[in-house]
C-alpha cells in the first residue's frame, strides 16, 4: 500500500459544476464584438486554461479590438458577478468526498485557476468551506496551470514532498500541472471521451468522485495530520 499525507483538489469542474458559467461569460464578452464560441470548441481548447491565456487566444482568433488587460478585466468582472448572482452547483459527491477525508484529518488544499475574489464567493455559497488548510488561487502564483507552480507552491506550504500528496483534477491543463510538479494525479471527468482518455496523463481516471474516494481508500494509507 502506498502512503499519502495530503489531498489537493482542483475547484472548477472537479468540486463545482462551473464550466458552463465560464463558457457563458466568455460568449457574453465575445458577443460585444459580434462573435460566438461553440461549446465543444471551448471544452476542447479553453476549459481549464488560465484567464489571460484564453483572453489572448480569443483576441488573436477573432482579431478583437481590445487589449489583453482590458479583456481579462472585463471577463473577471463578468465571472465574479455570475458567481455572486447565480446558484453554484456542486459536482456529484463533492461534499461527501471532502467531508470524508476531512474527518480522517487528512490535510486538504484547494488549488485553482479562479481568482481569490471568486473563490471567496464560491466557498460562501456551497457547503464545502473551512476545510482547506491552504487555498492557492491564480492571484498567488506567477504561472498558472499547466505550469507546475500552483501545485509546487501548495506542497511547499504543506512542508511535504510531491510523493506525499495526491491531486484530484478534471482537465488536461490541471493534470499536466500536477504531473509536472511530480505529484500523483487522479482525474475525474463524467462521460470522458476516448480522445481524453488517450491523451490523459493522470495516474488513474474515473467518471465520478465517489469512485475516486474508493480508489484512494483502497490503494493508499492515509496519514492523519495528527499522526
């Protein structure tokens, strides 16, 4: 049996069902220029990608008359307003898996490409809160996922080694970030495609968080923070 000392969670698409919100916000912004992005294209090329990277890609793709900083600022404001005004839906079994490992006193960390302001709003509105030892947002790093910095920073704050931790992610961008940091990564994506499966660099892949919890419990000895 392998041992693990901490579990690091992604947020968007892993614990909360927010991809459609991100997609709608990008299209609301593109609509100002008379442009539209198809959902399947968004999911394949933009899902899980850093804000400014996506903004730059869309500016170039549609030849938009707007600066990168202006577009990023507008998009961030739209997303924050969306989280504040609309219900936030959790992914199936999200509260259960977090509660399970929290009750076992396993340190939990949130590592997300969302902003600090967005995370604050989200955690106020969902049942998952006050359980994370550390929260790493895009405001805390110089390089967003798929760069390893977000996860490297998380394990540094914990004082652990990469091999002491497990990451739970849903996108290739996040998986690549975790693996580049040298951390075991379990991917979860409902109804994943054969294409995703063939390119997925994760150590294991499941459709549901309940399966992820069972896999970790079966294959790892969980070391409590109080051991």
